[in-house]
C-alpha cells in the first residue's frame, strides 16, 4: 500500500487493486467563503489521472474535507463512501456536485472498496460531533486516518483489535479546526495565551493517541490552512504559536517527547508502507515551511482573483433581513425544547450594513422569542449583512460560516455553550433528537476515585459532555481541576462545576478509597 499526500487532509491510497482518494480538497477558491486555503498550494497535483479513482472516501462535512468543486470534476460513476450521520448535511454537499453513487456506512461496518481492500469508519461517540476516523486495510497493511475526529482510548483499542493489532500508518490532525479564540473579543495578550493553550492541549491529545496506538509511522496532516484574503491574512500568525502549527512543528514537538516515528509529507510526497520509505515530490526542493511569509505573500497575490470572485457572490442585501431572520429563528425555537433549555440564554446578533440590525433570540424556557434590539446577552455575534442571506436560505451552514472567521463574538460569562453551536450547525430535528437521546440516556452510576493535591474524590466515571471514560481521558490540573482530554472540558473537583462550558456538571463527592484511581 502506498500513500501520497494530496495537501491538507487529502490522501491518495494506491493498492494493486485500486486507487482511492481520501478527503481531496482542491478548490481554487479555498473553503468557507474564500477564507481557508490549502497550505502549501497543492494545485500542481490536479492532473487528469487524479480524476479517475476507484472510489472517494470522505470523513465529514467540513468543506476542507468534502470539496464539491473537485467532486464535480470526477466521473459520475465513481462511488463516494461516507460514514452515516443523523444529519443529511454531508450527503447534500456531495449531491450539490452532481449525481454520484453514495455509500453510507454504519460505524464499524466494513465496506469493500476494491478486491481485498476494505474501509470502516469510527465516529465520535456523541452525535453532537459529526467526525469520523477511517481505517483502510489491504494485504495485511493498515492506515488509520483520524483527520478531525477525537476518539476515546476505548475506541482506539477497538480499532487496533479489529485491524489485527497493527497500525502501519496513523494519520492525525496536528492543527486545529476552529474559530476560537481568533474571532473573540479578547485583549491581544489574552488571545495569544488562549491560542497557545489550545495548541498544547491538541498536541497532548495527539501524543497520548500515538503512545496508545504504537503505529509503525505517524503522519501529521489535516492542516494548517492558510488565509489569503487581505482582511484575514493576519490569522496566519496562528502558525507561529497558535492553533495552526505546521507539520514540521508538530513532528518537532513530538520528537522532544521521545516520539520520533513521524513522517512529514508535503503535497505529492509519498510513503511506501512496505518499504517504510518516503518518496519526495521535487516541487518542494527549495521550499521551507519555516520560511512561510514570502511564500504566503506570493500565494495570496496568485489567489487574489479567486478571493475577489467569492466576495462578489455575496453582495450587500438591498432589503431588510429582519423578517427572514425572525422567521428562521422562530422555526429553530420550535425545533427542540431540550436544546432551548440547554442553551438557556439570550443570544444577540449585530448584523452590520444594509438590511441589517441589532436583533436577539431568547432561548430561555418561557421567554422564547425573536425581537429587535438585543440588550443583555450571553453570546453576541457581529458580522456583515452580506453573509446572512445564504445562511437563512440554508445554503451555508452556521458552522461553515463560523469557520470562515468572518465575524466577531463575545460571551458573558466567558463559557462555551455547546448546545448553541449544535442547534445552529444542525438546524435539523432528526440530528437534534439524536443528541437529546444520547445525552439523556448516559449513565453516571459507575465511579472512579481521583486524587488531587492531597485530597481524594469519588467522581462519575463518564464525562457529562460526550460520555468519554474519564478513567482514560481524565487529567488532573493544578487547582483541583479535572480535564477531559477528549474535548477539553474542565471541572472543579470541589464543586463539580464546569469551568469552561455551560449546562454541564460532574458528579463529585469526597472519597477515601482509591479503587480504581486516576491521579
């Protein structure tokens, strides 16, 4: 089995029986309203031969993983194989490229993609997060492609067992996929601090995953993106010490912690699993990830026409957007009383420019409604009116817009509200019902003992956010805080209160017995 990097999260997997493309992203207009671009540029790989694979495998609905522009270039007969999710968003994005056979696989279900070659998907446990790893096997070799998913140690052990006990190549996301904290109104020093902490938390998860899986080789990929619109170019600073480290920085950080089996592949570089050897693309003979700024400036100049074309497709509205906004959120407010209760706050929208206004949506039970003016709000979003119409029409999901980083946000208190993002990004009753069913069926009867600063605590074994096993994912921090490494929620061991999110609390009691323990 041979794996060739296609840039960002894209891979080409070649076997004697077929060629498979994984999350190929080549759109010359980038993704997320012309915000994200492939780094480095991978356009030299877009050759006629690339457009005739045996199958295309797509992990989830983010546009840096599912690229309708690229799918439209591929013959309609090529099957697209995806995980089955409660939401239809991924299927819709694929279908927007034109007709093609779509195969949806249930979690852990093996699908034959060519003679002797199979794939199975493993999704995050909570349906709030539509991210999946994929496992491709052929002739005794195994590629575990984690991309954006955050799997638990139990899931990793299950994958390794199902794969026969050996992972030949573990591909993982080293950079983030987020708009936090870049889009939030923080002082610059606070923003840098939060970015650095988020970077380290991501890398710590990566390190623990590699140690658990013990792969033959580990491949940092799936980022970083770069930002070529002049208004967003400053966010490239996140590569320096923020949430978007490049592949070499990830490999160096891991090497400093005695993880030295990483291989860095730029677009076109290949990895032979049998020979355990890298075949470099000569395109990068004089390229250095460390010398990024001259490259990014030239890249931005080349892509300026594409950025301008994207912006031109989002003109300022001529009429007021108030009625469409009100009708849209009236529909969302009627969709899930459970989500309204979990959000439990008023959310403000400052829509600037022609047709905009200051409006708010109240999710508090008994006070639900959409009104003009926004007063005191738990969350507040500010963005240009040109971006709102396609969201209200359902053409651009809120999460895609948030990933564009073309907005500003603030929250009081400064706590993350997972259910607010969940309602906005899904806006589908079936998907919301799946989350409610999962969250209300979680059992917290099993307990573990946690030791912190000379004290012992009896703690519910499973995280109240997504049910991850704190026996494996719990990390004790200074100040008697327990962090779940799956999604970085932090809980006070003295009160059980979630310190960085709303609507969550951990069942905690004083304890004396340490069996089983986590310290």
